[in-house]
C-alpha cells in the first residue's frame, strides 16, 4: 500500500520498502514539460526539482540552485547548503553540500526543517521565516525509512501556502528533515499506481529537471497488527511517531477523516 492523500494537492509518504528506484533526472534541453518526462522515463511518480537552470538564469545571471547530476556539479548557488542526495535504489539522504558524494544532489530553496525543528535558513524576501507570500509549493522531507513529498499547485483555485506554513505542514507530516524546492509556476506532479494516473497537476511551466520515483511492482504486505488505546494528550501524528508510522496511514486504516481528530479511549489499529 502507498500512503497518500490528494486533498489540496499531493501528499505522499514513501517507505523504503515500496521504492524500487528514486533519482534526479535532468530534463531535455532547454526545458521539458512534465508529461513529456513522465512518458519518456516510465516512472510512477514525478515532481519538479529545484531552481536549477540549464541556461544562464535571467534573474541571477548564472544557474541557480545547488545541484549535482551523475556525480558532476552543475550549480553551486542556492539559498541553502542542505538538500537530498539520490543514489538510485537507496532512500534519499539528507546532506550538506553533497558531503557524502551522492550520485545526484538536489539543494533546497530554502531548508525548512532540520533535526525535527523548523529551521528556515534564509532571510530572502518571499522565503524567510517571516514571509507571508503564498504560492504553489513543492517540498520534500524524511523521517525514519520514509521519504515525504508534499505538492500544492499554484492555481488561484487552490489554497496556497507561505514557506513558514509549509514548514509546519512538513512537521505535521512527521518529517525530521525537510526542504522547499522550486514552487510557484514550476510546481507540478504526476502520480500513478500500476500505470493508472491517480493525481496530476501539469499546468506548470517547462522545467529543467525532475525527481522521479519507480515503485516496486509487488508491494510488501503488512504482517502484524497493534491495537493502540488513545491516551490523554495524544493526537494522531504523535501516535504515528510512536510506531514509526504516518498519521495518514493510521487515519486511512481506521476510517478517520480530516481534520483527523481522535479521542481518549479510542482503539486504533496500527499495521506493522
């Protein structure tokens, strides 16, 4: 089972057991539409990556965003020194300036969460901890054995978020580390299971690169059930952390709908 929610965009938790391969893939030059890349690459999930530009960036005068591709440094500019390293079969690795020599490395713009605490590492207008600018967002994060993707479109018909709001959303998703990628008109995604598209937003502009996920065809089966009795002061994401699960998965398994309220004495099934 893939743990996902489609309310107001895409919110997906990918446990390492479900991932066959996850990589950064550079688009066709000069830029590529996401559906073209999705069809070309045959992946199950694709999102836009960071602010990298193959050409001279019209705002900064040089490629923006810290990025490594196939072991080669393409750009060393960005609001943050932190990002995720990608090595194919392995879960993405939270890293600083690609110190671990990952094959691919996608830098944040900016960092949102580090070591379980909100830590927005820039004062730049529109991206700082005090920013109120609401746009479409593409954010990634992680916690134990799980990679989290949260995308919100830039459509005027969608609820959009500021960078500080997205940091809190990623905290609520249980992330220990997380960062913001390119957003606004670049935010886009296609998510499919067994070849059937479950969710897509493809109205974004052509971009330079993508984070792509190929899922295992045979998903692991849950083999153990735990019954948890809700105690005073507990809320769903707190219960999820106790069992290295996600609040979305527990909510789905127990028929709990948004806003995901639980009650003292309630019995929750936790599948492990």
